[in-house]
C-alpha cells in the first residue's frame, strides 16, 4: 500500500521534478512541465492526505512512477 502524501508534499516534489505552478481554481492546483510532450498535473489543494486513487492519477498525469516520485 502506498504512503499517503499531503498536497504540500506532492506540489513540492513535482516542483523538484521540473513542474511549475500555473494556476489555482478553487481547491485544485494546476502544475505544468514543458518539454515534449507538455505534461499537466492537477493536485487537490489543502488536503492533509491525498487519497491513494487520486495520488496514482497525479502520478499518471505527471508520467512518474511511485519509485521516481520518492527520489
């Protein structure tokens, strides 16, 4: 079972992986990584624990494995 991460941890980790903050609308943060292809990940804001399914969806959007995310 994967570890539960907070919104803050996920956004900080994505920033370290090259993603930048684009916008926030309500409780959703949009982050983007330029390159080929351009990747966009949507992260729920202000959550103490992101549900596992949501976390896996963020990883798919960012084209990251859980192992790469932890590095």
